[in-house]
C-alpha cells in the first residue's frame, strides 16, 4: 500500500443500495471496504439515493442510479480505480477512455440468483429478465480490468461465461495472464473487532416471550425466495413439546431497499408458523429490518445460527453473507448442504450440515447443538480460527494487492463492439419492463 509521504491513489466505490442505518449486503460491503481502503487510499464512495451516511475518513457522494453516467462520470477526474457491480455502458466507456481501471465486483452472482428471484414469472417475463441480466454481465466482463468473486465455484462460473462469449481469448495468453491474476477471491467480510453487546435487553424487550434462559436459534437476515424456512419451521414444530426452551428468531423479514419486491417465501413462512401453532410461541418474526450496528444484540444472545435452502443452481454458486455474522459472533451452525459454506462447515467442524428439505434432520441437529455444551465449545474454538480469513482487513488487502501489483488486463473494446453491447443492454432493459 501507499507510504505516508506519497500522494495517495484514489479509488471510487459504487453502491446501488442506500447506505445508512438499515443496510443489506451490497451497502454493507461498500461501507466496510471504504473504511478499510481509506486508511491507505483516497476513497470516494458513491451511494445511491436514500443514503444518509456521513464520514470524515472518505468522501460520500449520493447519486441517482438513473443518472449514474452524469452523476458519477464528471466526478472521476482524480480517480485511478473504480469498484462496482453493474455499470451502465456509457459509464464503462468513460472509464475506458480515461484509463480508469475497472474492478468488476461479482461476489453476488445475480444471474443465478434471478433464477429463483423471478421463478413465479416463468416463462415469458422471467426469460426477458434473465436476458437483461445476462447482457449486463457480459457487458461488465467485457470492460473489466479485473474481477472479484466470492469463492472458487464462482470463478468457474465467470470463466465459463467468458469462454462461451469469446471474452476469454488469446489476449490472456499473449499478455501472460492466467485466471488467478485476472480474478481475485474477495468475498464478503466480517468485522475484525470482537462482537460486543450494545443493549443486552434489546432482543428480549422486543420479543418478551423469548427469555434469556431460552436456547435461541437465529436466522440472520431476510427470508428470500431461494431459502427454505419451511423445513426449519417444521423442525421447530417437532421440537416444540419436548424442548419448549428452543426459540427460533427470524430477525429480518423484508429488505431495507424499498425497490426490492416483497418475497413470497416470507409470507409462506409466517403463514405456516400460524397454521402449525409455532407463531409467537417458539418461532418469532421481526417484521422490521434490524439496524446494521444493532444486529449484534440479536446475534450474541443466540446459541445457534441457521441457514436452510433448496437444491438448485443458485445454491451451488451462492455465498451466504449471513453466515459471516455467525462466524463473527461464534455461533455454531445448522446449514443445508450444497453450497460453499456447508463445505467449509463440514471441513472445519463449524456446526452440523443437513440434507435438503429435511425437517427431522434439522430438528436433530438443533437439539444436538442445544444440549451438547462441549460440542458448542469445540465449534466456537474452530470458528475463531476460521473467521480470520474473512476479516474485512484481509479483503481490503486483496484489493490493495491487485492495485499495487498492477494485476490488470488492458481491455480494448472497439466502437462497433461497444455499440453492439450497448444496444443489447438497453434492448433487454426495455424488454424486461414489459
């Protein structure tokens, strides 16, 4: 990184989610990266409308996503590097013309996520939306000077897309690049600092039926359509009579970004809990979104963290950011198999991995972790060793290494290719609105 007596390089970060008290993954990621990178670089954090963040460590610029090219483009005069997920064609063209290195942040595979997010719109509308996200991904991959991904499965995904679309060509060989030089594993992170309670009564005052003596199982985040809360709630119904002290808390139901549509799965989960008699008895739903800085008060009182999902493409390429909060607060986990964190959990003994849609297995796993204190202690010790590799400071170092080692490939996108990509992007953008 830069020494103090040198002029600091300038990095721009772009968040298309509002940054403030209530945040989901994208906003959290860019806030934490801005904090880390600002220690050694000049940082401009572009945050979409609705952001309330103020900082003395880096510059915050609120922009209109519909005018991203003008709102961001004319503020890049001193910027050498830009990190973002999904930029408009015109802004990407500006970056190329000004020789600003574009680091495409693809830690969240939106294309495969869309398969589940839009499942209810199959076939016609879903196809149009998938075509849009596919064209947007190809656009980012074509202009990217470097790529960030969250795990090796995602590296294979993006390498496959690049190969199939002709982006991965002889230039990589001519320039001496291999995929590890062009693509960096930079997942979501976790705070370096030890988790500490802010208000020890926050959870219990909001949910009086949950007692400090209860065994709290926490679902740390929203209930998205690609998750399986149904099997989990059925598991709590199995445990209810013999283990009434086991309480499940979904501490986020909706999404803090009002542009994200309500999830059908969240409504189904609440409906099931009401039908099987667990609602507000041993299954609880927080209909608000927990403030980012206050989430620790819902995590630390818990003894188990849980995440259950389905057997699909989204699962295979996913990186469940909520698991990092379980690592941060040393929570033994119950996870469905099939994704990156389930493999890590089994390899490092961080909890218990269960099969897809298996209420009985989930119930047994929760009971085992709830009643076996020695097992929980062993798992917590394992978690303390594993979580260090996910510290935000480590993620920041990886991005700094890209910059300091100049791990960038030059992208020369011809005028004809640019207009072809631009046409495809806006054509599919318009089609998906039909």
